[in-house]
């Protein structure tokens, strides 16, 4: 049996307008932003928040979460962690959206591609 099987991990919740992230237990409850009191968005186990002054980074976070993607790579037993690719800048989001419009991909499929040339 895996030694991580019984560990409860906290997950990241994000408020994009306030540019805040917090870790809470994964309990299915609605967690409110401490600043604006709006519900926070579940971002996943592997989210790394950009600095508050990084406009390009937060635009990429908003695009990824808006497309219904999460920052995951977590396996529930805890044995393996391979974080999936997510764009980190506004330019990377723009390139992937252009690719989606040319090739007929959905927004979430295009944003999850590590290299746009592979599509």
C-alpha cells in the first residue's frame, strides 16, 4: 500500500480579480475570497500563483481556469506527480488560441498543448 494513500492534501483556490490564492482542504465546500467575499475557483493541486504585479501571468491563469482546466498532475495515491502543461504568459495563450482557430481545436485542448507545433 502506498504511504501517501491516507494523506489528505490541501488544494489551491484562486480569486483572479483579487489576484489571491489560498490552500484549503478538498472538501467540496464553497471557499470565499478573504478580500472581496466572492467564491474562489478551484485551481488544483499544482497551481503556482504568479506575483500580484504580473499582469501577463494572471491573464494566463484567467484563461486556463476560464477554459475549465485545472493545474493538476496529482495522482490520488500520491506516488506520482507529473504536472500537465499550462501556459504561463499572455503570449503563450494567444499563440494557442490562434492555433485553435486555425485547426478547429477547442480552447481547452489548445491551452493544454505543450508545443503548438505538435497539433
